[in-house]
C-alpha cells in the first residue's frame, strides 16, 4: 500500500509542476499571474493555450487547491487524508501532508520514508 500511495504522491507532484509551468507561461504573456480561486477557473484561463489538458485532481482523485492573483500563486494537493495543513513548508514524511507548489517551486513536498 505504501508503494501505491508513493505513486499517488509522485503523480500529484508531476501534475502540480505541469500546472505551475502553464501558470508561469501565462504570466510571461500577460505580465501578471492569472486570478483564480478554484481549479476550474484556472483551467478556463490556461487551456488550451498554455497546457493542452490541465490536470484537475491529485493522485487521490481530489481537486487541486488554488490560490492565485496577479502577484503570485499557490496550487496544492491535500494529500492522502484530504485535510488542509496550511503548507507550513519543507519536506514532509506523512502521506497525509499537503504537497504545495508556489511561484515556480515546491514549498512543501514528500521526502524520505513516508508513513
């Protein structure tokens, strides 16, 4: 089961990175980040010009969280437990910890042995 959850984390991270790349491309063209508070609004702004088909759910089939305005953005997965932890930052070792990508980089990510 740990291997399955680890795969879900890796998929979520890859999808967050892809969405982040699309947001960065949008910001170059518009000189500002897109404004969105949910994944569907963000998808409407990015598809198909910046990403052909935008992932909208994480490895556990929950919608990605979005906080984005013209100055910056944060997109995140709530992890296995689906409970927000606020992205305190740095590496985590719990499958339930959020995975957070903000302004072009991961700010909270899984690392090492997970439990």
